[in-house]
C-alpha cells in the first residue's frame, strides 16, 4: 500500500506545471537580454553584471 501511495505522489509531481510559466518568462527575459546586448554593445556590460549577480545569489541560496 505504501508503494502505491509513493507511486501516486510521484505521478502527481510529474504532472505539476505550476512553475512552468516562471521558467518560460525567465527564458524569454534571457533571450531579450542577449538580443539587446547584440544590438547595443554598450548595454552588454550591464547585462553581464546583472546575470553575474543573479548567478551568485542563486548559488548562495542553493548552498544554504
């Protein structure tokens, strides 16, 4: 019985799409940032700084 409940929980997690919109918006924002950096070279340094800060915050939060 416990194995059946475990399987049901796994299937429910597999079908969960609550975070899908957030991932799609993040990918779109990344695409726009790369396009803006390609079109306006002066902005590329600012974009690089922002992505570096986001990356370091995500790394710090994953470590804790």
